[in-house]
């Protein structure tokens, strides 16, 4: 089930604080079912804070978050995850003392309505590297393999939307391209993707819509075409 306007995620007027620091300021952020949205902004502008707020890891002081037609503003992160929101945090989160296979088994569960679109086999299909390393320990993986495993784990909860922070940080160009191709496959399978990354050109190719945060406020929102048209303004905000 989606909200009446077809959005899987619809956050309005979010104000989030860290202690006395006012970080998000009246942020509106929506994601349509199956849509890929990029979240842009310079360092410290609030991208991670927004993802953590959407995921329920931080509670907004004001505003509302609708997810799959339900108000999850006050829900716990675990409940939001069960409702179909997957999260790939910055710096990943592979269990070092479990094998690749065990890391995946641990994450596997049906989505809302018992959907099992993603199984371990499906993950091995999109990430053949993980299949080759299924018996390796988490701490024996390269950065790229860890990122694949973390994305694989998020998908195994059969989510409606995945939030991916710093999708390709620290990865070699070839591995980065692998991650981008996978995100395309994920989107083709109908999972909505919210992605944060520093490689703006790649994001413009990947995502249909872009949201730019500056000092915790949304200062631009638009399609790739609109972003190109307003590039002078946007690039100034991004410092590129
Ligand atoms: N745990 C925290 N406690 C206090 N302030 C924090 C905390 N985490 C982040 N901040 C502050 O909140 C603001 C937004 O940080 P956030 O991590 O959301 O930025 P970001 O856009 O993800 O940046 P980056 O591109 O560097 O990852 C920054 O000013 C940061 O210093
Ligand atoms: Mg961040």
C-alpha cells in the first residue's frame, strides 16, 4: 500500500536536533514507489541526519514521516525496518566474525505481505563476487565486497525502499561502476532507492530526481534535466 499520492515515503517539515544543535530545518522529502532519488550536499549539510531521521534512528522534533501509508514518525527503527525500509549506513556494517553466507542468512526475511523477491540466490546472482566468497569471513573482504554484502543484506529484508549513505566511498572506479549497475538492477525490480554519494555525475545518470541540502534545508529539488539547467546555482551549493 502506498500513500494516496503514490509515494512510498513522504516526510514533511522535519526538524531534527543533535542536543541543542538544530540540524534539519523544515525538510520535505518524498520518494515515489520504485523511484531512485539522490540526496546531495556538501559535508555536514545534513544528508546522513536526514537518512537517520527517516529510518527512525533519530526522532524529529517537528514534522511527520509517512511510509507505505502509515505514520511512522514516532516508530522505532526496528519497526520501520520491518515495515520495509532498508538502510545501508556509511562505513558499512559487515559482521567480521561471520562468513558472507552467514551475514546474508542473518538478514534474510520476508517483506510486507510475505514478499520474498530477494533470496540469497538472487543476491549471489547480482553479486557473483559474493558467491565466490561465500565461505570467507566478513573481515576478509575488500571494501567493495563489504559494500556489496551490506547492500545484499539490506535487500534480503525485501524492502520497499533502501537508503544508501556514501554508496561508493573509498571504492576503486571499477568497483564503483559495479555498485551503480547493481543499484540500477535493484530499481528495475521495483525497489525505491535513496542514495548519497560524492560522485555527482554518476548520480545524475542514476537517479531521476535530486534533492540538495544546504545547512539542513532543501534548497533544490528537481529532475536530472532541471539539475543540468540550474547547474550554475546547484554547483555553487555543492562547491564543485
Ligand atoms: N552525533 C552528532 N552529534 C552532534 N552533531 C552531529 C552529530 N552527527 C552530525 N552532527 C552535525 O550535524 C550536521 C550534519 O551532519 P551530517 O552527518 O548529517 O552531514 P552530511 O551531509 O552527512 O555530511 P558528510 O557529507 O560529511 O557525510 C553537521 O554539522 C555535523 O557536525
Ligand atoms: Mg554523511
